[in-house]
C-alpha cells in the first residue's frame, strides 16, 4: 500500500516523495486513516518506526483543509513532548513535511528565550510543539490562545508520567476546548497510561503494531556480567577493540554521566556528557558534534536522550540499568531506527540483577549474561540483597486516582 492510497493531500504526497518515503510503516498505515477520520487514538509504537509522521502527515492534511475553508491562522494542533530535544525533533519533522505549504509551526520549551518564541508565535502558528512547563507559562501569562485547538497530541505519553508531568497536564487540559481530538503515542503501555487514556480519550481506537512493550526486532541485545568497578574499563575496551563509532551510553544520574565521560576521555575516547543541568546551547553543540562524528561516545541520562534521533546510530550501551523497566525499551530504541540494525549492550553488576529481572519480565525475554575474558565478575563474595529504590510510580498512581500497583503486576 502506498501513501497515495491513504487519502492525503497531493501537496503532502509530493513532499513525502521528495523525502524518499516510499511505503508507509505499519504504524503509519494504521494511524493515518484514524487521524483523518477525527478519531481519538491510543497508539503503541517502538521508537524509530515513523510514529511522528503517523500523526504529523494527517494533521497537516486537515490543517490545509481548514485553511481552505476558513482562512484561519489560529493554533489548530498542539503537540506536548516531555523534553526539549524531542520538541525540537518533532518540530523539525513538521517543518520538513510541510515545506512550501502555507502552514506555520512553532516550538516552545524552557531553557531558551521566551521572547524569541513569542516573536515566532506572533508571525502566525498552526502547529505548536511544546514542553508542559513552557506551555503553562505561556498560558498563565495569557500569551497564547488555544480556544480554536482541534487536536492535542501527547507524544511519548509514558515519559510524561514518568517525569511527573501529570499535574501540569491536568492544568493544561482545563484550558483546552472540551471538543477536540486527542492522540496518545507511547512506546510502552502500563496501568498509569491506561488510566490517563480513560480520562482524556473518547472512544479511542487502540493501535498496536507490535507486541506490547517490546524492543525492535532488528536490535541485538547483549548482557555482560561485570563488577561495578570494572564497567568503565570494559566499556572503553569494547569501543576501542571493536572500533565502535557513535556510541550512546546511558547512566542514571547527571553526576554519573559527567564522571564517566571524564574517565573515558582519559582512555583516549572522545566523549561528552549531555543532561538537564547543561544549558540548551551546550546540549545542542554536544549533540551536533556527536552527529557529525566529532564526539565518539555520548553519555546521557534518560531525560536528555529523548529526542536524539540518528538513523545510523548502531550502538547503545546501558552503563547502568534503569530503575523503571520501561526506560530500557526507550533506551535501546535509540538504535535500530527506520529498519536499520542495531546493537544494545547492558553492563550488569551483581547488585543490578533485580533490575535485569524486571526488564526480562516486561519484554518477555530471558537474557543469558556473558563474561568477557579479563573482565570476569568476582563470584567469591556474598550476594547482596539490594532492594529497589523508591520509584515515582506510587506518586503517579495517586495523581491518577489509582491504588499503588502490586509488586510484579503489569498490564499485558
């Protein structure tokens, strides 16, 4: 099936052709007709499967139709994203898909001048891509009019909840028109996501193009068992001996990202860190250098890595496993994008075995840890009884009116 068969405007089809988009992906085939028919949808799709185009293309089509009949310059589409990087990425996609069309897109996020963003809004805005915090600031200061909004998109809705945005989202929703289309896009579904969908969506169409909470099939996943103090040495050895280029590495904390980048640089590997404490300008420069190949390894926290979209990124490393198993899927989803192959490596210390078990439970797969000669873990110490640190799930559940989820329970 071709894009032409989906009923999109010819101008959009011409642009899609220029971008060498030949055949719609499964999420695009399922979502585009639903969006065009003004349905609310709840769509689960792995990162790198073309989900941005799945909602951007039909929404641009509808904007063109509205402009042709009403000649309006009001904001018709609002896309909420959890991070600045993802907001920039989604905004760039709208710009790319609407090239040479009378459609204006604006991006608004914190950490950047609000005056510049206001100037862009004053030039006209049909599509606004924003992070919740900056959007609330614009709304509370009466600097933006959303009374004519037709569609709300929550991109990476699971991350919205994970980062504690539920209260901000609820405040935003009170200011939006009740009659609107609402679209949920998420790589993972859990109880909190379903609870939020019931509160926001009206008779939604559930779209799942893959088995729920799974990683992309083309991503090879390898687990190395290694002592915590040996992780950095093993990581540098893997990158150097295997000649890996453009390696994205995940840590749990900002301090850990900085420390790891510093030590890897001492090993002779050009490494930089990216996280929320760095200015937007610094984050943009580091990311540009990484994409250009000037930086060989990029150490990131989960928040900062959202929005990193490099089609040819082949290597992702979990220097530390995430506390939330769903984050594992998002992490390794940075590779294997657009149908390409990828490798996801996890360095797992003995005290992280409980985190690995939760990931295995979520993805329905059991990993067999490997030992690399010279970096074998010490098995002569007593096993630790590490307990899971408190997560944000209870707070999110409370905000959504749910009871705390039972240990080990996940919606399937």
